[in-house]
């Protein structure tokens, strides 16, 4: 159980950092939010993989397709975050 949580944190950090490197612009978030971004992106990527390809999540925790899905999911989540933050910042009070 502990190794699963640590693995989730490490994969979340990697996916979050890669998503932040790919999405242009400044994202004002610390390391903790980057890890959360990667973890949420992992769930989004896994869900999309299941919907699109019917992937079986029982295949194991650490798979190349799962890591790629985590990165793609993190990019999607970060893109939505940037859009919402940009809209919120441009509104007049």
C-alpha cells in the first residue's frame, strides 16, 4: 500500500511537471499542486483510456500506456485550469 501511494506521488509529479512544461504560459502553482495536477491527470487519463479503448485497469499499476495517459490527462486538466484562471482574471469587478 505504501509503495502504491509513493508511486502515485512520483508519477503524479512527473506527469504534472511534463504538463507544465508543455502548456505555454505561467502557471502559478507549487510542487504540491503540481503533484495533485499529475494525480488528477492520471485519473482523467485512465478514465479516457477506459472510454476510448476499453483498457482494463487490472493490468497493473505501472504501465507505459498508463504513464502516457497520466501525462495526457494532466495536460487536459492543466489546459482547463489555465482557461478558467484566464477567464477569472479578465473579468471586470
